[in-house]
């Protein structure tokens, strides 16, 4: 049995394996040190970082669903300056790529955070969060408007030299249009999908469960939808894709690779098993070895579609 090559190239970004953790589901990584060695991962995406700390939305802001989770955290975070001074130096002790997820209420705020991160040692890439459905400013305002998305992507591209990832929203009429806009703005890589907007109702109180009424649905419930959008985008643009949406094991990950993703992010599953992402790393390596598949790269986009 030959050990498969797990390395993957995503344009200017190289990963030792294609498994990352998704922003918003893994804190700043250090919270998971009691459970496994972070160096086992290809990389991690931080919580969305804004120019200044944010408290996020008031509770209740999480609801479990039969096959996933609704959340309306509202991009609570410690702010980019605290991340750079307190978290990043500790993260640099581990052998994995650190991707900083960036959020702003205005284009100027996106630029401000990108500039600070681009000067920091140890940040491998920036992921623009233009698709969070749980904040009233920024977020989907940029992600749902192709012209605004192209403009904010271009502005961030000019503000930093790091590989630029744009995280797309599924809450659009045609994700291929926003994918093309992001690439036209200078995105090196696309990641998809963010959460779907959903709602839960307390039938006894006759009120929404979430204080902000709606939230973002993630987890296994959205995986078939995410795979479909990944395949659509892979047929449309010529940049690497990072897929995500309800991945719990190596078989879930394989669907995204075959659909055209070069890497995947594990998100909601981290709340069920803190070591979920490492389980996917190990499971994927076994899956490839058992079938004598020489590398992850060799299966990307190899879906056979009837003509």
C-alpha cells in the first residue's frame, strides 16, 4: 500500500494536506490544543477579524436543528490588534497555514484589517468574509451585489500581497455571477459556501427562537446544496476552490474534491467532535491508500458526468 501524497496547491497557497477548519467554528485555534496537535491540519481559518472588537449579537443566538445548526453570533471577535499581539505569536508555534478571515462594515474597514495582517509574520492568506448573514452592516451587503463584491475584492487586493480568498454566499440567485465578480476583482481562491438563512420558531411562546429572528444554517443539512454550488462554480471560474458545508468525514470531503474543490473546511462538526478535522485528515488518507489513489490532487474535479 502506497502512502498517498496529501499536499495540495491552491494557486499561491500550498497546504501539506487539504483539510482546514472553517472560520467561526474553531475560535482562534488555541482553544482546541487540549484535543489534538494543530500541526496535524493543513490550516485553520480564524474567526472573522474586524478593526475593533465586537460583542456580537445578544442571546439566544444558537439553535440545534435535526441535521445542523442555526447561529446568529454576529461576528463576535477580539479585533485584529489583539489577534496580532496575543493569538498569532502562539499560533506560529504550530506547523500549519494560518488564514485570517476578515470582516468590515465598510470597504475602508476591510482595507484597514487587510493592511495590518499583510505586515504580520505568519499569516499565510486572507479570507474575505463578504457573506455573513448575521450582521446588519457589511456581510451580505457586499456578497450579494456583484459590483460591490468586485470593488471590495479589488480594494483588498491592492491593499495586501497575501493570497486572497473570497468566501461566497449561497443566498444569491446565481452564485456563478458572484464567483466571476470576485475573480474579476482579483481573488486568487474562492471558498464556499457560507451559511443559508433560516429560522426556528418556539411554538409555545409563538416567538422566534433567535433574538435576531433569523440565523445561518450549517451542518449536514446543507451538504448536498454546497456540493452542487461547488460543482457549478468549478465549471465557471479558473481559480482554486475551497469547499465547505456539512463535512463530517472523509466520504463527505471526497464529494467536494470530485466536484472541483482543491481543499475543504470542516465547520459545524467541530462542535460535535473537537477533533473532527483531524478525523477527516486520517480518514481521507486511508480512503486514498485503500484504493491506490496516488494523491489528493489527482481526484480534484474528476466527477464523471453523463453527457
